[in-house]
């Protein structure tokens, strides 16, 4: 397991890109906290992260390679477009997923939405170079404190990642989640009054 600096990532980005493409599990910095990541298109890699964290059902978010990727693969309403303009930034936008094949099913467990990020951090440039979305989820076991430095990195997680991109101690907090699921208009159905049944009178004899 290697610990890499920004400079080393830049020098070896093609090599690292190939490793991630093939399923490497790695830790990366963001503009908020450290994230545990992998190629979001690979089911087996995503499953490994779920097992590492002990998180079976909760959807994962991704760092998108570009805003265009978000627009192509997610439903971007007028309201969502305004939030998209705020990226890069410390936000996770929850959007309806238009292209179900944009990420492996294990990323969101088929809920129909996807959390997307573009951090205001050089890691976004690296993901843009990759050209595909990368899982980003806090580096911790479910219910435990998240990683802020190498010193408090969970030993089991450390032993199962292929490499760490380290950017020093991070004192941030998780990104702000913005729910932008498409609003659905509810059709108010007004029940019709029951039809009056005309009773035929008895014929007089």
C-alpha cells in the first residue's frame, strides 16, 4: 500500500488511472474530508467498499468527471441547473438518474437517484482525467468517526486499500447534501357523486 502526494499523482497519473479503471480501491482528499473511492462502473469494486465500511444499503455518491457528465446522465431541472453552477464546491447534489448504466447498480442500489460531487480541489482534475465517475464516501466503518489524517485511519480499511492520495490533515466536515429530486405533481382526483338511480314506479293495475 502506497501513500502518494499530489506531485506523485501528477507524475504517475496514467499508471494510477489504469489501476483505478481495473478496480483499485483508494483513499483520496476532497475539499471537505477524505473519501474512499473506486471506479463507480465496476460492481465488484463497489461491493468491496460496501464490505469494508459495513454499509449494505445506503447509496454512495460519486465525483463526476465533469458537469457535462452530470447533464448527460442525470435529470437536471431548472432549479438543479442553478446548483450545478455552484460547482465545484462542497455540495453533493441528489439528482434523478437518467442513464441507469452511468454507474454500477451497487452504487445507489437501484433507488433511481444519484449523489454527484465536483469538489473544489485538485482531485477533481484527476477524476476529469480519468473520464469516469469515482465513488466518494467517508473513510470509516459504519457508525465510526471518519478519517482526518493517516494517524486515525482504521487499520482494517488501511490494509485493504491499494493506495492513499494524502494531502495532509483535513479538518473539514462532510459535504452539504442538496436534494434536487424531480418534483412530481400529484393529481387531485375529485370523486364524482354517486349516480342517482331512478326507480321505476309500479304500474297501476
